[in-house]
């Protein structure tokens, strides 16, 4: 769960600076994960928790939900 929250914090911080969402590689590198594919599991959890939305089959499509924007860590 700690890693999933670290992924969320990375995404939220990235989106505060850039007008596009981070790639899987950028998230993996930013969170110290060895493989970009391991990020997908964390994104699945964040989506299930209602904090993010992704567009299937579309790169860099992560957006925060209203709940994600308000979420306090």
C-alpha cells in the first residue's frame, strides 16, 4: 500500500507541473520500481479506490478524479 500511495503522490506532483500525465517508465523511475509493468498494478489499485481515471489503450491518459484531487496523505 505504501508503494501505491507513493505512485499516487508522484502522479499528483507530476500533474501539478506538466499538462500531460507521466509515462509508466517515468512513474517507475520516480518511485524506484524496477519495471514499468509493475506500475500497472498500482494504477489498478488507485483506479479501484477512485483516485484516478485512465483511458484504455491510450498512453499518458491518467487524470485525477475529484476525490484524487482532494485526497490527503
